[in-house]
């Protein structure tokens, strides 16, 4: 009799475990398929790979994925303009590292089919396709994927993550506040972001952080502005690494409709999983042209940086692929 009672108890216990397992499995599948639904909301814009300037001589590593990030300095939402932020985001799955390389917007380069110009003009001339080709041909890279956002989109993403922690320096306060006021007027909504009273560490909201990333007339001009852009992005990566799956879905529902990319759903899922793992390690960063490898010149009335492209190519390749 005792053994039969024990048998009935074990049966009920197993039944409970089975119900719990079914519920957990249902949640997992629901989360997964809802994630796929959200991925369907992305602005997927395919481009012709034959026009990207790919070369058999460019360095390759199957464990390294490079994506070009373009930030458009739009004054009107949805407007196409020059890419005032150009960054190569590198995901090194071999060493679980994320690397960010800023390409300064005033870098004077060859633009296929156009007269030599600042690198940020390529996006305005021919969209992401020409911009990617310009980077590939000048820096001997084989980048095929891109993501484009404007600062309207960036503000929404930062706000959803609860802001980013930034150390505001004393000489940045005035320019930062001018930028905040400008964006408040540009948006013309009922939610103005407050100005910053003094230097120090702050959790900046989306609009404040965008204004911070756009500061140009403080410190070392556009050189320091690219540093600020990477600082904001690194803070975002750090925040993103700590979110839970439910928060991730909310984040995706906000980000994906705001992003233009040629990454497929499958690629986003794969890179997202690898990126979360790599985001737990410190992000490495680089700015090109590198110090001592360029000259300030004025060409056709434009103040530009004329790089020693051979040196900058090698520095970039060493940074991304290892020397």
C-alpha cells in the first residue's frame, strides 16, 4: 500500500513538472515569435552588393563582422542628408569584443563617379550604397551591411533605455545647453528637456544626449565630437547589455521602425545574440584619420582633412583584424 501511495505522489509531482515545463516552453515560443513579428517592422532596404566596391584584396575574417553606422544630421524627420556620423561597428566573435571606429566627416576622399569630396557627402550623393562603396574603396574593406539612424530616432532609443550616464566637462556646458534649446525648438512639442546647470556626471535623457553628441564648437572641434559620439554609443551598449528579455522586446518595438538597414531578420538575431555576449566586455574604439597621418587643407573653399590613406588603411586593418 505504501509503495502505491508513493507512486501516486510521484505521478502528481511529474504532472506538475510537465505543466510547468509546458508553460515555460509556451512563454519561450511566444517571446521568440513576438520577436520575429517585431523584426518584421524593420525598414529593410536591400542594396546591390555588386556596387559596394568589394575586393578580393581586402582583409577577411569569418569571425569578424563589420557594419557601417550612419547618423544623419536631419533637420526634418525622414529627410535624407549628409552622414555627419560615420562609424564602423565591429563584432569580433572570436575574442567577444565590440570595436567602434569613427571616420571623421571632413576626411577628403575619392567618391566613385564624383569629384573628390568630404566623406560625409557620399551618403547625400548616393545613399548608403555609394557611402559604403566610398568607405570600402578608400580603406580597402569589404563591408556589406549598414544601419542608418537620425537623431530623432536616437533620442527615442536613449529614452527607452532610461538615459545614458555622461560626464559633462566645464567647457561643454554652454554648447550642450545651446544644443538642447535648439532641439527643443526643433521638435516643437510639449516635452522640453531641461538645460544642464553645471559640469559633472549626469544621466542625460535622449534629447540631452543627442545634443551632447552634436557638440562641435567646444574643445577640439570635430575631433572631440567623434569622441562624444562614441561615448554615447558605448554607454548605450553598456545599458543594452543589462536589459532583460521583456525589456528587449519593448526596445525592439521602438528601435526597429526607426532604423534603415540591409540586415535580414536572421542576421539581426544572430548578431544580437553575439553582441549581447560581447557587450559585457569593454568596447574598444578608434578615430580616423589617426594623429600625425593627415593635413589640414582648404580645397574648393572646404576645410578638409587630407589623410595619408595608406597609413590609415593599415591602422584600421590592424585595429579590426589584428596586426
